[in-house]
C-alpha cells in the first residue's frame, strides 16, 4: 500500500530529484495548484499533466538536476502560444532540487496539502478504502476502538489512531475533515454520528459525513437521533447509504470505489 509520497521518499533515499509544482494557474489548465511531480535522471513520480507542458517541464528539470541551468523563482507557461495546447490557459511552475535530507520536510509539505479524511473502522471495507485513498488527494486519519486491526506498513498520508471510546476522536479532527463511519458495530456507528452532529452544532466544519449501511439502518438511526433532539435539518447532513448511486456490488473493493468517488464529488 504505497502512495505517491512514499514512492518519492523511497527513491529520494537513493538519488536526488527536482520537485516541479504547479504554483498557480490562469484560465483552463491541465491540473490545479498544488499538483506536483518529481523528476529523476530517469523516470517521473507523479504528474502535472498537460502532455507538452509536462514534457517541457521534465526537460528543464533534468537540466537543473544535471547542473546545466538554474531556475530562479517561478516560470510562466502560456499553454496555447508557446506549447501548442488547446487549453489556452497559463500555468506557473516552480522547480526545486531535493535530496534525502529534504525528506522530513517534504513529507510534511506534501501530506499537509491533502484533503483530510477521518475513516472510522478498520474492517474489510475500511482497509479497502484506505488502500484506495492512498492514491488520491486525501490524508487519512484511520480510527478504531480495537487494538491490532491496522496493517503494520502504511503510506505516509495515512495515520492510525486507537480511540476508546471511539467517538472521542471526533473532537480532535482537523477542520474540514470528511468523515466516513463504518465501525464494527451499529452502537459505535451511532455514537460517532452523534459526536459529529454535536461538532456540527458548535463548529460546522465537517463538510461530509458518510455512514455505511442501508436505508433501513438509516431509518432506525434517524428515529433514535430525533429522540435525542436532533432536527431533520441536522440529520440531512448525514449521507447514508454512502457511495455514488448505481454501483450495487457488495465486495469491499467495489464499495470503496463508490465511496471514494463520492468523496471526490464532495470536493467540488
């Protein structure tokens, strides 16, 4: 289970690279600000997209890596006139030579720019989701009340946490976290939902809260939550069932794809 950050750090231990980052864009562009790629003497890790843009940036990064040129500041790339691309926008790229000594700072930088997700539940679906999210623009806080449920080796962008009771972890989630609830028991799921709804009342900073389960499960939860004083408007903030419509498979990997797609939709 290796994400792009892990691939970068592992190779950086053996050789230097140039980190190319999209600093900003104007108009139509292949990728958004924050996108990066590492350029090695041979090969790439990641992509900034754009075909000819990436080809030219790779050439310039290798010139910098070989010591044949210096790039000072941020380079401007008009996609239409200079690169013959139909996007028509402008991309601003930064170039930075990186070595093994930069690894700790790079890990913090690259993981820190990802969208935070809190994943409650270390079961089969949770594990499938963690594997999938490791390759997407999310940093994951993976939480369970049980010991020994997490794999030993995980990507840099996944942090595990043991929390007992599990719902106590909600208070410390990063602002803007998207929450996925799929613990091993319905009782825990309900406690986590309640904690999330209380946090929404005080902070309003959880843009997506998804609960695994059927419509029947949500009907039961809704009655219990209403009995605890939560309003229909508050309950409307919970997505249950989770996952994009039309994907009906029950395999953990299939559920993970549907849920990850819904998370990506929530970023828009």
